[in-house]
C-alpha cells in the first residue's frame, strides 16, 4: 500500500504525521520524502544514507558546425529554450522541460544530448535499519520539480518490486504539478487538515484537486481544539462528513507538541497517549486501504 | 518602485499572517497574492473584485479519433508518458501532459490538436487596505509560474496607473518555479522562518535561492520561543550570511484568533501585532533598490 500524505497548505503537519506513522508502522516500510523543494523527513527520521544519486534532465547541446540554421528546433520548442538571433541558434538549457522535440526535428544531428542537474536522490535506512528510506532534494535554482519526482517515483517502484513493502510518502504541499505528480501514484491519499481558516480553505482546494485522480482520500485533523477555533474544528468535521472523507484521527493542539516538533523529535515519542494516537491512525489507515482495495476487487 | 515579496521556504511558518499585517501598514501600495497554488490572503482581506479576467494557459491535447492512423508515434515521442492506447484509441492524460506539443507537431496525420485552456481567473480588486491583484486557479489546474509572472506584471501596471510606489506580495512555499517567478525583479525578500529543524533547513535553501538571484533578504523569526536556542542559532546564521534580522515573534494563540476574526494582527492591540509594526518601521530604513 502506497500512502501519500498530502495537504493543500504547507505546515499542516504532513511531515510530522509521516515521521510518527513510520515510527509506529508494524509492516515492512519505505519512508519516502517527495517534498523535494523543502525536504524535512530526514530531520525527524535521521537516515543512514547508503547511496546518493544525482538526477539529470536530458537537455540539448549544440554542435554549431553541423547546424544548418533551419530553426526547426526553435519552432517546436514550447518553452522558449531555443532562440534564433540573427540566424544563429542559441540555447537556454535552464528553460528546457526535456520534451525531446528539438532532437526529433533536427535534420543534421547538430543537437547533442547534454544534461542539467535536477537534484539528488538519497537512499538508505531509518529507524535502526527497520525501514528503508528514499528522499529527493532539488538543486537550488532549479525551477522544475516534477522531472526529479518522476525519477524518484520510478526508483520507489523498483525498490517496492525488489522487496515488497508499504510506502509512506511525504508529499509536496499545494495542489499543482509537484503535488499531483506524487498523488496520482497513491493507493490511498491521507490529507493533513489544519482546521484554521487558512488550513481549511487549502484543504478543500486539495480535496477538490485530488478527487479526479479517483484515489481513496482520508483525512487526519491536526491541531484540533485550538483556543478560539471551535467553529473551525466543527466546520472541518462537517465538511469531511458531507464529502464522505473519513477522519482517521484527530491530533490535539498542544504547546508541548509544537515544542516537541521544534526540538526535532517525533510526536509519537512525546507520551504514551501520543504514541497510541499514531498506532490507532496506523491501524485505521491499513483498514481503510484494505477496505478500499477489497471494494475495487468487488467492482472489477 | 519597490517590490517586497514575503517567502518562507517551509510552508505554514506565517507568510500570509505577516503579509496581511504589512498590507495594512504599507502606504501607496498594490497588494498581490502570488501563492496561487493555495492562496489565503483574500480570507483576511475580503477583496471585492472590480475586474475579473480569465487565465488561459497550457495546452490540452485532443487526438481526433477519425483522423488518427494508430501509428503510435505520438505515444513513443512523448517524454512524459502522457499518451497511451486505450479502448478508444490513443488519448492523452491531461495530468501528465506538459503541453510541449511535440505530438501535435510530428503527427503524420495531423490528428493531434492543442487547445488552450481556461485554467482559472485573476482579479483586480479593492480591499480595506487598498488595491489587490490575485487569482484563483480551478481545482487541479497548473502552470502556476506563468500565473505568478502575469500577476506581478499586472500589479506593476496597476501601481504605475495609480502612481503607487510599493508592491507587497505574499509568496509561495518551496524554492521551485512559482518562488523563482516571485523573486524575479524583487527589491527585497522577507523570509518568515520558524526555529524548528524543518524551518531552519528550508530557510537556508530559500536564503541560498535569494542569493542565487541577488535579492536581498530580511528575516523574521516566527514562533521564536518554541525553541529559543534554535532561534538564537538562526539569528546568528542571518548575521553570518549578511541577511538582515528584522526581529522575532512569539508563539501566541492571538495569531489563530486574528485569523478566525479575519483581521490582520496590526488591526487591534496585541503583542504580536505591535512587534510587526516595529518590524515594518525597521524595514523602511533598509536601503533597497527600486
């Protein structure tokens, strides 16, 4: 079962929930951080990194000797990565999305395969070797996150094929390309819901955006019971009830929890009560995933 | 004209809360919400739209079945694995398609059409704090970098039109495409960070990004008392890097209460709002390019 832990709003508790769930998980596991622009899971689950790969995007280079200046490459490029100044073709590799169109149309073989560094992929183990770990990290200045994520998700598939396990996947925030790239690979999407006005608003955006993916969606309400926000809590619960999004756990708002997080420690290790919350969330999540899988088999 | 962009690296550190306060305090400005992926500033500012414009972008790929030869060239050329053979012939998955158009260019039967899509709307609005430019994407729509650039251009145009000299932007989390688009041409980035391991890690990444694009950075450490030692370390880090430290804010329930009341923190008397006022004054004294 691949569980993607996502949220519309950043800071809703994705990483917190992923890390503590990983710590109480009782089946073979790969803990995955796909929040590659701001990866944080490794700060709560310090990994023993065994392998670090650099990820690249295939971009064009030019052999000016061979270029016939036909400008077909410039015409096909939708990203303005190829320009023609006074009949001379100039490449802007930072703008390239790696679609390969220029290579396909160049009649003289003047374009050579070059590469742009997207970031890194790190593989290792966490939690004393009991779980495997996979993390993506974009290069600073790199604007495109999805190509790195696609390579990371392929690597995850290989890891799961080599040795079957569940995957807990910490997603990028938001609802655009990076988040959707990851969410569509999910067997189950678990949305972290911060019931403040901002958090609830962004949660609804995420729910609406992920619905068309056809993946089962559940929620965990984080920081429930904050002073003065009783209406927000109730609005969040009501929405989930009406939209048939099962709320698998409510994590209470506590200053001690915020401090635990600020110290880089796991919420599951704050107290026996907190540990139990995550064990229950784990069991609910596994049951939810199994129930949905059974439903799909029945429909088929 | 000066352009101030509030960013954070990590999400949920208080960007929008700070943006709303500065939007209240700033004079002669256009307010701009660049967090187009998950915009929240409108929740506090309650903008009344004066103009609504369609944001048309991207390319939706449609393969005309009657013209398709079934050769599969489009599927084999697609670098994004967006085209596959289904029961109804070849079809493109809009969630994987990046709109490169290679399939349309190279289809031997010209069976592939690229159509522009209405991805959302953007607005010129009025708020109690002044004019605002913002957008709302339809659920699941993308191309946020392009929309960020469009909103910035519109905010500049509006500022010129009305003779305003400041653009105050609420940015987005991360260090990718929308953030890079937000920082382009900015006079100053205000980094709202929190003293947590994640906050520190992501702050350093966004600080590197600012340096990469030569945008000066002023830092606000939010929720500073959650981990005072880490807050001290971050303050030291700022100094070492040559970034300006505007100050620290406490972890205080008044922040959530203000949000629930749909108010900027500076609109009523409270300790966090008062500190934000001091920070805004300090920010005026910074020498930023225009």
